[in-house]
C-alpha cells in the first residue's frame, strides 16, 4: 500500500523537483547577477565620483549597469516564483518594456537625451520595472494565500478530529448509533402473540399464585409528584395548600407578641360579653 | 425468578407472585388426575405436560430434577423456545386483564449489563408486548430506580438503589428522582446457586431451596453444607458489585451530596446479607459520599412497590382524568421479574 502510494506520488514530485531545479537555478543566477551589477554600478558612481559634469560615456555605462542590475533582480525574483499564464504574460511584457528602456537609454543618452525621448524611455523602463515588481508581489500574495489555505485548514481539521474523535469517543458514537438503530427497529416490531403454540391450561388451578395484602399509605406518590414537578400547582384542599396558607399567615402577621396578647384579651373580653 | 404484581386496593397493596419456572413431565391420565386433584398449575400439549410456577419448582426439588426457566440472566431466555408463551401465561395470571385500556402499568426491566455482552432491548419490547396485549398502558422503568422510588422518598428520591435479583443485580444512582447512572451486573442469586451447587454437588434447585430457607449468613457452618458455600459466594457477589460500582462512579461527576443506599431484591433476603453489604459499602472507597445504607422494608416486593408508585404518580399527572381516578380509587398495577 505504501509502495503504491509512493509510486502514485513520485511522478509529480520528480516533475516538481525538475521544474524547481531549472527555475531556481536561473532565478538565483539572475538575482545574484543583478545584485552584482547594482553593486558594481554603485561602486563605480562612488569611484568615479559621477556628477553632472562627468563624461557622458561613463554615465551611460554606469546607469545602464544599474538599470540592467535592477532588471536582473526583478527577473530573478520572478523566475523563482511559480507563475500563472497571466503571470508569464506580465513577466514577458515587463522584461520587454524594461529591456527596451535600457537599450533606448544606452543609444540615446549621449546624442538624443531631450524631451520627449527622455519621457518615453523612462516611462518604458518604469513600466517594465513596475510590471515585473507588481507581478512578483502579486504572485507572492497569491502563493501566501494558497499556502495558508492549504496548511491551516488541514491542520484545523486534524486538530478538530483529534479533539473530537478519540478511539473511545468513536466507540461510544458507534455504540450509541447501534443502540439508536436497534431501538428504532424494536419500536417498529409488531409482536403477534395470538398465533403462538396452543396449550390446554389445567382447570383446577384457580389460585396458585401467592397473594399478600398489606396496609400501605403510599405517601411516596405525592412526594414523587412534587419532586418531579416542583413548580406544579397544589390541588384545592391538599396538604400542600394548608401548609402554604399557614406559612403565609405567619409571614403576614407582623404583630408583636405583646400586641397579640392585648388584642387577645380584648377579643376574649368582647366575646365573653 | 418471580413475577410479581402490585395493585392498589383502597388502603392496601396487593402483591401477587408466581415463580417464573416450568418443568416438563410425561403426560398420562393418571398424572393429570393427580395434578388436577392437587390443584397444580400446568399446561398440556402434544409434547406432554409442563408444570408451571411454584409447583414446578417444588416438583423439581423433590425429584432432584432441574426446573426450566423462561428467563435467564434477567431477560427472556433465548435457549427456551417456549419461554414467551409460558411467560405470557404467567404474566396474564399475575396481572389479569384490565377493563380500562388507559390503566397505567409499569414494568421493571434491567439496565444494560456492563460485564456481560447482552442487550436488554428485545426483552423490554417483549415484556411491553405481553402486557399491551392485556390492554394496559405499559411503560418501563429501571429496576434500580424502582427501588429508589420505593425506599428513598425521605431522601427526595436521591440515592443509590441496588436490587439483587435472580439473574442480574441492578444499580441506579438518582438525584431528585432522575437517574444519573444505571447499569446491571450479570450476577445475582442464580450465580450464587450455580457456584454453590458446583462446590457441593447438590442440584441447583436444592441449593436455591436451602438459600431461601437459610436463617442467616454467618461463619459458623457445618462442613460440606450448602450454607458454607452460600456464605462465600454471597460475599463474592457483593464484592463484585461494589467493584463495578466503584469503576462506574469514577466515570461520572455526581452532585456533591451524601447519597443514601437502598438494598432490595429477593437475593438480599437472608439474614446477615444486609450487614455484610453495609460493612463492605462503608469500607469501599467509592467516588461519592454515602450517608446511610437502608434495608428495604419488604425486599422481595420493593421493586413492585416502586413500580406501583411510578404508575400512581403517572396516573395522577394525567390532566382532568386524575380527579376522576382519585374519586374512584385508581387501580394501578405493575409487574416485575
């Protein structure tokens, strides 16, 4: 079973690793080359102390290195990311625009660096750079979202499953389900007891059962009723009504014992007379 | 081992009891004449004569034969094909027909056993069917809860009800009349009889007869007598029940109150049984606090009485009709087995 699983998944894994090797090789290559070029251009700016008076050829070369370096960095990042069809289209367009911008700059900076050429060249490069960076950013966002969905949801499910379905709980659920099914089946059973075996019962057997007669007030019935229905209404004339009435009169009678005594004397006096 | 009914008649309760047993003998005119003269309960068909109830048990003891039982381990015996018709006959005789189809009847049934692979559902349904045939409004109640209804009213029906029956021992823990825990154990009086019979070489019926006559359980016994074996196996049964109770209580969180314990059932009748049980319960470290161990006033009929209390309570809760019933003194019955 395990071997079968391994065989099933091996082709995809190989494909993924092959794609990964190539794409990551180029991606890394471009990214490192880009960093080196940017570093070289930055070092050259500092070394040659580039300013508005510097030699045009030198400025063109250094800025071209810088532009190519930035392009390579963005290309490297894009190579390392898994691209969709749209991604490859934007990636290609960005590369073309940025490349065109660099080539145009290189050819025009010394001789034709005037408006509107400058605008077109800068716009082409900027558009290309932004397309590449935007594509990389978009792909990273999509990848992160997918990854969070893929990783979090199975984790949540597995945790939930572990928490809710232990072996004991599964067994308990199975037992409950079986009991429920059995109960339903039993409820639907119709016993036909009239078609059983026929016996002749002995005639001289009137009172073979042991009969015991016992005096019993069965007060438990009332107590059980009150326990099962504590909020139930008391019946008129019941013991509960008497008890409640006594308690109520005792609560409402707020006369002091002395006052009670005086009223009792008055009551007796008038009654006697 | 017994089928008992309880019925209210004025200020009295009438208990009607029949032994749930039968015994097959060969049919002949002489035998039939003899049985008819002796007023023995029997049935006859092509297969012969079957003595029923107490008489079957007496004959089995005299002739040292084994009485057959329609019920085994507290439920209808699957080994006896005649179990249901015989039980039907005994139940009919013990209960009688009702004129009022709304008359409530509570039947005590065992809870699911925890130490035996056995289901009591089919038994419950069979018993319901047998009694519904007699036009009763039949309902079922756990045997342990019936003991609580009968014996623990002073404790607001809160406590532990233990019924040591023939086939099973039933245990219910209830709080304010509501069961929290209910289970049965596949050992009871029959198990004691079987073990004692094996140990002494006597028939099971002879051991049962001795058990029912035994004056008390004590350590002073004659060598080789069934009393000694009975003493040992009673002790073993109580320990077994308490151990299972302890395990089951460990799985629940009951309210923090002191629970009284009520003991009933035919197998708790011998003198000394209650003291033995009380001592063991007090020494057992159960997961709940025990307040008191109460012996049923009438251990054999306690479950029947509990069912009658349940039935009367049910009757009195019926709207409008309850007033009629009160004036005409309701006749509520129950059966236990």
